[in-house]
């Protein structure tokens, strides 16, 4: 984590966004910073890849279950086929019972697999999000200390009722652009124009 920020880069950003004075109370849109942080986009790509892997594994298991269901149906028909000998039909009934147990086990494994992998993906998503928000917070704190701000308010915060906590924020007192510039330094070209928000 950088402790000091490049003067030329921040000077240009401050000129464009409007300079903030020491002692100011400023605002930052943490959700916007999170969404446009290049590491968030990398994390999203990783989560999407794992979700695709889970989908592929699930489809493979579904294919195996489908084969078992077809075998069960064939055995069920054979067990009822009176053109076959009683001995053959009895053998088919025994095989049918075994396949039904196998199918039930396969379907339960599929349910357990999906539940476990979904839980693992959610936990990983939460861990990655916490880590990214911690880095954003540290950057905001360090930058604000260097600039001597009196306080920083997250204008994206919401109340329990779902209403914006900050009803008005002077755009000239907003440091969202500056924070993003610091966090994304050297990675601007890798950013998506309209990043998705899978990681939250």
C-alpha cells in the first residue's frame, strides 16, 4: 500500500475536480470506488470463472443422472415385459432396484454439491469484498490525513430503511475521483468501461 501519492498525478486530478482545503469535511462514494476499482474487476473475473466451473460440473453430473434415468426406464419396461421369462424379469427387477438406489444417490450428491459450492463461492466473494473495502478505507484515510481533512463521509451509505443517509453532498467537496486515481494508478487501461457488480 502506498503511503505517499504522486504529486504530479494528484495535482492534475485536484485541478480537474476542484481543490479541497485542510480542515474540510469531504465526501466519497465508496460504492462507486468499489465498483470502479481495478481489483474489484479482477475479483469479479475470478468469481465468474469459478461460477462457470461449477456450472460445468453440475451439467456433467446432470448428464450422468440422465443416463441413469434412461437405464432405470429401460429396466422398468423390461421388468414388465411379459414376453420375457419370469427369471429374466426377476433379474431386471433386481437390477432396477440397484439402479434406483444409484440414481437416488446421484441426485443427492448433486444437491449436496450445488449447496456446498454455492456456499464456498459466497464465502470467497465476501472475503474478497472485505479485503477490497479495507484497502479502499485505508487509501481514503491515508489521503485524508495527508490533506488534513476534518472528516470524510461516505455519501453512498444507506439507512436501514434503504434511504440515502447523505441527502446532499457538494460535488466540489467530493474526493471519489482522487481516491480512484490513487487506487487505479498504473492500471487504467485494464479497466472496463462499464464494470459489473457481482462482487459486493
